[in-house]
C-alpha cells in the first residue's frame, strides 16, 4: 500500500492562534488603517485642543513642537475627569522615570535619594494607561447603548411602509451619518383624502439634531390635527422651534398638501433644497423659493405655491446630504446637476430612487457619510 502524501496537520495551538488572528482582524482594511493617520489623527487633534488657549503658536522649530505637545497634553488631560486626570499624569511621570538611567544622590549622612530606571516603572505606567483606556471604553459603550436606544426610538418616528394611494407609487430611504440623525420625512393621509408630504433637515448632527427632529415630528402631528394648510403648519412649527432653543435650533422644511384626485399640490419651502418635478415629457422643474428655515425668527413669512402632478409626472424630495456629499475632504460635490440627470432619465419611482442612490454611491466611493441623507420619490401613474 502506498504511503499517504497528505501534509501533516498543523498543531492545535497553531490553528487556535490562526483562528484568533482572523477573528481579531475581522473587518480590517488598509484604507481604514491609513485613514487613522490621514484624517482621524488631525480630527482628534482638533477636537482635543479646541478649548485650550496658549497664545500664538511659534512659527517653526523646537518651540513649535513644545507648544503643540503641551497643547495636546492639556487638551487630552482636561477631557478626563479630575480623578482620571491625576491618574493619567501619574502614568506619564512613571513612564518618564522608566526612561531615566540609575541615578543616586546623597546630601549627607541621613539624606540619600536614588532613581532606578527599571522596567517596573514602565509596566506600572502601561498598566495605568490600560486601566484608563478601559474606563473610557466602558463610558463609550454605555453612551453607544443609549444612542442605540435613541436611534431605535427615532426610527419609530419615521415611516417604514407608506400608505397605498390609488394611482400613485412611492419609494423612500433614509441614511444617518451618526447613530442619531436630524433628517425627517413623512407621508400622512388626512381624513379628507389628501396627503401631507413633508421632508425636513434639523440643524447640527447627532443627538442634538435628533432632538430637534423629534420635536418637529410631534409638532407636525399636532399641526395636522389643527389645520393642515401649509401656512398654518409652518406657523405652528416655527413658533415651537423659536421657543424651544436658541438660534442654533432651526430646521429646513418642504411641506405640501397633495390632492390625489386632481394632482393639485400646495406647498411651502422654508430654507430647504428645492424638490425636482419631472414631467411626463421629460422636462425637470424645481419647486420652491428662497426663504429662511424654521426657528430663526418669529413671525416668519413663507410664500405658498401651487403645482400639479399630472399622470406620468414624478416628484423627488431630498435633503442636502444627497447633493452636498463630496469625494474626499475638498472633492467635488454630488450636485444638483447629477441628480437632475438621474431624474430626467425617468422611470418608476423605485427605479429613479435606486438610480439616484447608485449614482451617489459611485460618486462618494468609500467615503463615510458626513451628513444625513433622505430621499423620497412620488410618482403618479400614467392613465
């Protein structure tokens, strides 16, 4: 019988090590690793040092290095709690002591001082820094868990499935740049058969924008119960936002009332990107007029306009996260022209929606989303 030529199996310890390495490096990307130094490091330095004022920075040389090192140390230290700040300073002192050579000093028969630069101090410093890192990571995990709850609550405010309307089709999507976003959209059927269409974008990002979005959602629901007419809805929402926060609390909004039977569309556009209306013959129009966002001043007068969705027409509503997205830090924006070209190509609402997102993804590449993105496409079926 011929001897087996099967190669010997790797020892169990080697296989376990390989499994651990694959699990530990899962999701690793060389581009993400490069981004740590190209962009994330500069962003971290900017955030850590933005509250420190040490006077003008030296132009060059060793003084500039010392200035930046001191700025970074103070910025990093004062982002910690007082107890952790002291622990961080102790860890740095121990690390410095570990680098010293053995030093002895005698000031007399009773005074004797020595510094032993043994690895013990280095290990103590490393242990303290790891301990601090663990504490900060635990805080971050707790915040992340709370943000996940907020994200789920916010998702409950947005429509999952839009109501079926005879003669019309819808397509919609929503992407957030952070755990919690500030975009808002809804299609609300009214008792008289009309539809209330709304797309908004709250100022800021993250939790602050999410809170403004939640306030706007509750106010809009109340306003629709009182009077769904565009001037009344804007008046109620603007009053609420003006009284809720300061001048940083504002929101752009496109709001419209649609009569499905006639296609009549009464709308207002308060500081929001103009929606695109594609006619059945292929022409594309913009709906809107320059106006201030809600929440900046009271009273706020926004003109009301009227359009008509005829059979075969298609309306695309979106937020600025779509058209202002760029490839890289200073790249070219996706822009209105690219979006208008996608809309002009026509098709069913879902097809136009998917084509717009494909064009967007192709433009930004692997760049992370820097602003929330909302897309709502409404089409009236041909007769």
